[in-house]
């Protein structure tokens, strides 16, 4: 499985609220940003607890729009993020950049950056490799 396929599978699992499937793509000691409260959560248990809490407050959807390899080997993903409140009202609609470090075919860490790379947001996914 390519890095892009692994990440697409993970985004699809997140959007389907399938925590087990999403966690299967992650290293047991994964470091994950807490985009709601700040800081970072660690490991499968930390992510499960964070996402469960998050989904009880908001309804986020994330769609990858493009993949790019960074010079240090990490994979950057331009993401269209739509966040709704639990009544379905859009509270945020924006492009963000998620940057992943992979280890042994699993997600080891992710960071959130504001704003996409150049050319992001164009229709359909774009890919550039190493």
C-alpha cells in the first residue's frame, strides 16, 4: 500500500467514524495533535478518547485534495475541512495542511498547518512523489 493509499484509507475511516479502522493505520505510539484543545495525544487510546470527545461536540469532515512529499520524507496532505455543529450548521470551512511522518508503513505522527500548498483546492486530488 502506498503512503497516499494509507492516508486516504485513514481519512475515509475518520469520516465514517470507524475508529478501529483508522487506528489500524497508526503506530501504537502515534503522536496526534489535539486540534480542539491544543497539545498532543499519544497512542491508540489517546486518539480514541480524543475523537470520541470531539465527535460528541462537533461533526468534522476531512477530504484529502493533494499529496506532496517534503524534503525530510514526511507526506503533506492538503485537506478540505468542514466542521459542523451537532445541529448541522457549518462553523468552519477551510483548507488546512496535515503533515505525516510514517514509520514501518504506519502513521507515526501528524501535525496541522494552516493553509494549503500552492495549487491546492483544485478539483480532484493531486500527487507529487519523492
